[in-house]
């Protein structure tokens, strides 16, 4: 008899809940506003497990939770930017107290990495690097076919790698981190600079105030084939490649999957990142190339990955 799993992605504004079959098919999808504070988090998740099981008319065999932040190996939320009230919060243990099935709690990028490895663009790669280009940058690693979490569970916070020691100070307090230049916010900042100096008219024309320019405006101009926007995209891709090549030196992955909101730009982004990775990796002419591919699972990836991590709980 096929088993079924609940996967949750607790984001900045919503909680996405999925019921997923053992083979990875989504049987039910449900969204609600994200919880506020510790008590509401537990109440929401306990209620949703029962609610979606009834709606899908299946029994849930295990539950997986994906949430941004530092998540310990014990399933404790040490800190989450989405729910800042959760500090040193034993989410797995508390949730296990109200539902009678195994529970796994992991970082959302880690969950999305596992989803792409099991069901998406990372299938067949034993050593995989996943890079989510969104508001910030999240990464995840599959090494020797298994998720790599590090000694405490905090591996993958690569967006905070410093690439410019003399750069501006990020909101995190870190000076010159990768995600300041290579995230969706980084693309917006680059576009505002280029619009201000007059070199990005296709984007400047979209809003009366240059300070309102965001990465989404660049995406619109790219979709229209505007050459100035494509030039900015190339500059942006070079920043993305800086962090990727650093991770290539450390991890030696066989494939890189790009996820996050910026993946919607599609091939124009992928081919430029691939170009910069190929041309700037030290010794690139003497080692196998690392293909850069687009994620396939979209905004469901973290919830899907959480469900697949729940499946792994029962397999182990």
C-alpha cells in the first residue's frame, strides 16, 4: 500500500501545504497565511495536518517542514527571518507532541535541494549544488547522494559568503556578501544604478521613480528582448558566478541547479551564468565543466522537498 506525506513550506507571507504520494505526485495543495509566533505556529501545523489528510482522504505517514533560517539537526528553529519570534524553538519536538507520525524540520533551501534531486532538475546527480536566487540567496548541497547539513545543521548559508571585503554593508550587518550583488535585491540595486546613469532606458521607462525599480522590471525588459536589459543581466550573471565558482572549488559538484524567483527569467539568465562559470573557474580548461540548469519544480519545491525528506525518515 502506497504511503503519503505532508510537506509544508512556511514562507514570509504564507504556508504552503501539500499531500504527496510516495512517488512524488501532489494529491492536494492548500495555502494559508503564515503563522505569527510560537503558539500559532504549532496550532496551525497541527490543524493543517489533520485538515489536508481529510481533504485528500488519505492517512499521513510522516510530515516534513521547510522554513527559512538556521534549523538545527534536532529540528529546532534557532532563528527564522520569516517568523522572528521563533528563537531556539523546538518545532519538531512540539509538533510531534500533537501528531502521531514522524516529523522532520529543515531549512527551506535544503528541502528545495532535495526536491530537485529526487524529482526535478537534479535527478541522477550524486553531487549537486542548488542555488536559490530570490530576495536573498539560499543554497543546498547533495554530496555522495545525501543532503549535507553540516555538524549542527546550518550548512548552506552561502549568501553570506563575502565577495567584496570593502563593499557596502548588507542588512545582515555583513560587509560585501554574495547575496548583496547576486540576489533579486542585488539585480534591483544594479538596475537602479544603471538607470540613474542613463544606461538602462528600457527599465527606467517602466516607473516614474528610479528608486522604485526592482528586479521584476528588468525581467519585463529582458522578456521584450531589450538590449540594455540583457547587458545588465550579463553583468548580474557575472556576480552570480563569483559565488558559484567559490563553491565549485570547495564542493566539486557535477551539476548546479538554479532555483528561486529569478529562475523565471529562464534561458537568458542560465546561459549567461553558464558562460561566466565556464570562463572564470580556475583551471576550467583542464577539468570537466559543471552544467548550470534551471530548476523544474517552481514555488512548490520546498514543500515537495519537505515531503520527500519525510519519506526518507521512514526509509531510514
